[in-house]
């Protein structure tokens, strides 16, 4: 694994529309009005619209990272091993598009074709200078 220290790739854009936000609210039971009530958010929110749950944005990290890896590597399997750090830096307004910039921080050989990878993720919001979130994630890769 000679990728440590390199930006590894950028995912395709994912649209975070109101339907996705509502579905996430239904799955988690988090129906706070700033996420699910467009009229009230238009009137009362400092953002003028509903925003995605931070954990919805975080949940999108996994499929975006998978897309990056599957386009660049032949893996038998990748298992989420956890997160070392997550920071929510900017809200994701409903209708925004986001994508993941993934940089490999380190790769530790665990033997038998298994590698523990630490990656830095920055979730970009289209048209914004500030990322939605940054996270340091760990994955166990089987090659």
C-alpha cells in the first residue's frame, strides 16, 4: 500500500434533497423542525431553508469513500473500523450537493492481506468555501 500521504480521490456529487433529509429523520426519529419543516425554516432559520442532519452528512461518508476505493483498488472487502475525529463545520442546506475528498493518512499492514487504513475526509458543499465536515476515519481493508 503505497498510498499513504496522498490525496486518494474525490467522489461523485450526491444531492442532499428534502426527500433524503425526511427519510433520514424517519429512520432516526430526529424530526427537529430545522430539518423537516421547510416553511418554518424559511421563516425562522438563520439559513432560510431546512438543513441536513449532521449525522446524515456523516452517513454519506461511507458510500462516497466506497466509490473512491472501488474505482481505484481491487478490494475483497472494506470494513468500517471507526472514527478518530469528526467536526461539523458548515450546515448543508436542503438541495445542496456534497462530495468527499479523501486523503490516506496512514496504512498499517496487519498481515494476511489486511491493512488498517486511516483516512482524512473532507465533505465539500458545492459552491461553498467551507466544508460541511471533516473526519478522520479508519477502515480495515482486505486485498
